[in-house]
C-alpha cells in the first residue's frame, strides 16, 4: 500500500520553510483544517437536514441574504481560531468589522486571519460545489492593539493562504510561499491526505470562465478578449471552452489543475466587479502565483494593490500566465 502523508504530517515536515516560529503556523492550519472538517460535515448534510437549507433571514453588510450555512461556517472558523491563540483577530465576509479576540490566549497572538467562510453559497441549495478561502498575515506590531491597518496589508505580505473546495470530494489547497500542495479529505479516516503535491498551473489553457450574462455590461477590452476566446484558430486551440460554475473556488480549482482563466471584471453597474480583494482575490492570487500563474485587476498585479478598506472589491483576472497576459493586452 502506498504511504499516506496526512496534512498534519506534511505541515510538520515542511515547517522549516516558514520564517516565523514553527509551531505557530502548524497551530493556525490545524485550527483551519478542524473548521473545514466541521463545515464539510454540515455541507454534506445540506440535502438531508431540511432546516439547514434556506435563508437564515439575515443579511450581511453587503445586503446579501445569508444562508444558514454561511453563518454556521463563519462561527466555526471563529471558534477554532480563537481556541488556538495564534490569531489575535479575524475579518470575514460575514462580519462588517474586524473581530478582535480579547481572551487571554489570543490577545498576544501574532497573526490575523481573513476568510470567506462559505463562498458561492447561492449554490448550496442546488448541490453544487462551494468553498472556503483564507488568508493569513503577521500583525504589524505586537506591542500595539490590533487594528484595521493590520488587515489592510497588500497581498504580498501574506504568510499563508489557501482554500477548501467542497466538491465531489473535499480538498484543501494551501501555500506558505513555497509552492502549492493539495490534500483530499478521506472521509473514512476523517483526515486530509496529500493527493496533489507541488501543483503547477499550465502556462496556457483552453478554458475561460466568466459570467457571460454580464458581457454587455463589460468594458470593450473584456468583450474583445471573450470574442478572441471564441474565435476559431487551430494553432492556438481556439475556440476555448466556456466553463462557469458560479463558485469562485471551484472555478479557480478546475482552472488551476487544467489550465484556464477566471474573470470577474468590472461592469457598468459595478465598476470594481464583485469579488473582494482581501479574502477572495489575494489568497487565490498567492496560490496562482505560487503555482506559476498570474492574477491581476486587468492592469496591476492583485497582490500589489494597497487595500483601503476591508470589504474592497476589485476586478479579477486569474489563472494560466499566458492567458492572463493575453487578457490584459486587450484592456486599455
Ligand atoms: P459570494 O461571496 O456572495 O458567494 O459571491 C461570490 C461568488 C463567487 O463564488 C462566484 O464566482 C461569483 O460570486 C458568481 O457571481 P455571479 O453570479 O455574479 O456570476
Ligand atoms: Mg464570497
């Protein structure tokens, strides 16, 4: 039988790659994987337990209806991170402001964590893949109370980032800046096992992912790039295939493994697009770059954007290096 490497073993094996205290990252990731397993358990019951389905009757600060599972997943992340003491505060898509942990174990925590606890949650009720995205930073000054500035660091300052995709199987993919590795949850063991070591995104791909319903709302450059994707040209394998699940994590994950580009551009109605820089775009950009891909807002590298607010949105072009560069060449 082939030797299984669990996520826990892998983290310990690779902890020398982490430039700060070794156990800290291990504790943080251990909190995240525990929350992921608990969320996975609930996500898997979504079709069975009728009262998990449907709206919780509350709205998050962006005016979107929260699903019960969004709230549940958010709580699980907060409980797990608070219990370990490495994180002193978090920010989440589901909370308007940062949440500071004032318990004794967490006060001195050196890290802050941003996450989207359940992304693509409109897909929950229809049994389509959803995901969790997380991003970890070192706080700026341990001797000062944690504040919003700790969260407004550019993506280049991330110390680790990852996502969990709850799909036909559940996978956790993460990076600490030394490549990207993927782990599949073995439900019989309840353990994430290394299944995708050292993931590299193909430099070129043949998949484009965009909500084409919005195409008339997009700037000319985006329209022209999509027309380019659809054009016939044998030499460059065009037309490309359009694939859009409507769950960022799942769309990104497919393109990461197969090669492709995901685009959520600015539109007339929403010039900055829909996706949030801090807990959706930056973590996936870190993973894409570590896998050899690219992420941009069309003009600038995502990870170099200086954030100005917690829930900032940004146009997003991510995936295979040559595809992102080609898309950028159409934008003025
Ligand atoms: P959410 O964070 O409210 O779930 O929204 C983010 C999701 C992404 O997962 C997905 O790619 C996108 O919204 C789909 O949006 P649209 O329906 O406008 O194409
Ligand atoms: Mg989201």
